[in-house]
């Protein structure tokens, strides 16, 4: 029976052997982050290079299926390997935590071996069942079992924003989320039953359904309390250290820096402890090992020999010293600002917090007075092979006209008035918009939009008309269409061209000067890899203050935003002589975003 005592006894169980539990979780994540994830990334890149696939995106799915079937088969195989590793991770944690809780004193190698053997004993039906079950447990895996293997499993924020615009779809998705969450709770015992008891997937599902009958709310509240403990403890410590550092910043520089290094170390260690606490208590509650009840299959508790105790203490001490040394070096470098470069500030569609209609000259004039590094804007080819400044493929939303830019001439388009944010303005040609930017001494980031109705020589027309002008103005170009990117780099190599990635599946193999990446799945590894290849990275569309800070922390080269004023404030606050206390708070927010377990 699950009740209040279960959470309390699970917490007590954690603190009885907290050192062993923390070591287990840290070692697991070192294996995943330092070995398995890099191998998976290397394998993905190798598949792409071998099959001459420059990138992975929803835009080239049909091309992959028809032109590169072998690459598709290999990528599907790699995905199955990834899912098998996720299963292995859960098995490793379950065996390891069970081993510590019952003092079976098996080595980590033995625990890892048990997890591998359990994986190979899986029947095909059970593994297929796990694929569906994997989707249901994602909410719990993010909250309590966060893993480097799951780092890219997220929905891009631009998709969520689009869905929010349709109340029916948003309501339906909300209902589906509630149903999935309920099913996740009812099937929460499946993995322990499959791994520790050796049951098949369907048998484990049936048993879990019985075990959680009339207990869904009890599971829900225990999980909620556990999450609240983690959140409140971290928030209280973060702001407590912030207040202490605020006092230390008023002392000498040496005292302020020393205090900041120590405070960052304390914050980092605490975050790791909280992460381990979360996953261990969660699994203890699932396996019911915290309850004082007899389990017939449990072996006798085995005492450690003197040699084993010394060996484990040496290993734990070595890990701790290495971790502390690495943390101290990182903290000193970070606090002195050596890790961060000031990013370019880019206004998305030429507006700042709704100060005009997107992609119009009046909005450009207003926004350019705030001196962004670039104004990002969009162009389409028209019916008469000119170029108009417009983002949408249909004019209904802004102009009330059910037509696409390619269906109208430039003269017809310029007569239209678009409305947004309480403002109105005429549709602009690219020539007029470019001239207005030149008068304002404003550099542009031009997104070339394409459709299947564009003329065959659209790119040639663009290069012929605008290459010299864009180079003279130091403007840049980016596009979601890879043919545009590759065509520009081949025929106008001096232009600065960025390829837009709506999702960070894998690092692309292209000759683009930069990548414009949707911020939800953008991470430090992608940025570092781009920089190692002398390519830049811009993040889009970053409107939340915490997300802006995260982009600063992973050292992107540019940030595209709808709220230029807020971005400028965030950048200035963090680069114009920020206090150690402020940097500590930024680091705390970044740790909360990462939430490594």
C-alpha cells in the first residue's frame, strides 16, 4: 500500500546510504555523457557522411526516403539502439539502487552486467511494448529520471506557440496530456516489474494496473511533494547564496572572488545531490524497498570485507577530488567572464515588442533607432518575379486577402495594407525595404522564403539584383531551404549565409557560414562543434528572459528576439561589469535548466 509513510521511508532509505546512491548516479551519468552520448553522436555523423546526407530535418524527409533509403535504415537502427540504452539506463539504476538498499554489495561492473543481461533477455514483444511505454513515462523521466539520452526529446517552442493560437487544438492536446499522465501513473510500476521480477511487458502492465487501482491520487501527491522538496530546497539555497555573495561583493576583490568560487561549488554540489536524491527516492518508492516487508527473492545481506571498504572509499574520494578540482577551475574562469562572448542582438521580423507590423518599413524605422546589430526579415518571390517583404505564405492573417505572394504581382502587393499589434502599414517591396535600411544604417538578416511555385531562376535573379548591395551593406542571409543555402555558397560565396534548423537532430555537414537554430533543442555541444568548424550559431526566437540567459551561457553568436528591449537589458546586465552575485544567479538558472541526474 502506498501512503505517506512510503515517501518518508524512501527518504530515510536514501540518507542511510546517500554516499553510495550519489556515487551510483554520478557514475551512470559519466558513462552516458562521457562515453555513450559521444559515441551515438559520432555514429549519427558517420551515417550522414557515409551516405552523403548534409543534414536531418523535416524538410528533407521525402528526399531521404526516396534517395537515401540505406541511410534511413541505418538511422532507424541507431534509434533502436538509443531506446535500448534508455532501457539499460533504467535497468542499471533499478539494479544499482536495489543492490544498495538491500546491501547485496555487488560491484558496479556486476550491476552493469545484470542490466545488459536483462536487456538481452527482452522478448521482441516486450521491447515493442517498451517503445510505446517510453512515450508515457517521458513526463516522469524529465522530472525524476532526466538523462543525457533524453536531452533532445522536447517540442520546439515555436510549435507550442502556434498550437496555442488554436484553442480547440490546444484543448485537445491538454486533454491528451492529462490522459497520458494518468496512464503513466497507472503503469508506473511496469519497468520495476519487467526488470526486477522478469515479467513480460504486457504482464507487467496488467500487474501495475492492479497495483495502482484506486491509488492514482496517492502516487500523484507523493510525486508532487517530492518535486516540491527538490524545487524549494534548490531555490532557497540559490537565493541564500546570492544574498551572501551580495555582501561579499562589497568587500575586497580577493574576498569577493574567493567567496563566489566557493558559493558556486556549493551550488553545483547541492544540485548534484538533489538530482541524485530525486531519482533514488523516486525509484525506492516504485520498488517498495523502503517498506519493511519480506521479499522472498531477496538474498541475504552481505558484509563488505576490509579490502572492499577501502577500495570503495578510495574510488569515492578520487571522484570527489576530481569533481571539486574541475568545478573550482570552471568557476574561476566563468566568474571572470572568460567563457562568455557578447552575442549579436537581432530583431525578429523588424519589430520590438509589437511596436509595429512585422516586415514593414515603419516598424523598421522605429526598431532601427534602438540600434540592433541586425534586423531579421523575410522575402518571397512574386508572380512577376520580384521580391516582396512578407513572412506568411498566405496574406489572410495580416492583409485579409486569401492569396499567396506568388499569386500577385509586386504592384498588387504594395497596394495592400497589413494590420498587427494595433498598427497598419503598406506591404513593402524588398528594394524599398533595403533602401530604408540603408538610410537608417541598419544591417539586415534576410530570410529567403521558398515555395514550389517559385521560378526556376529565382536564386539567380536574387543574386544578380542584390549580391553587391548586400555585400556593401554587410547584410546576411539565411534560409530554411537548403538548396538556397548551397546555391548561394556556390554561386555567391562572399555572401554570409546561414542555414535555418528548426530542430537539433544532429550536427549538419554543410558549407554554411552559420546556423540559425530554434532555441528549444539548441545546446552547448552544438555551439562548440560549430565554433570548432569556424561556423557561427544564432538562436531563434528567444523571448523569455531565462532563455536569453541560457543562450548567453552556451555562448551563441547571435540571439533573434521579438523583444529587443528586454534582450538588450539582459545582455547589458550580464556584460557591463556584472557582480559575482549576478553571475551566481545566472549560473543557478542554468543549472536548473540542465537538471542533470
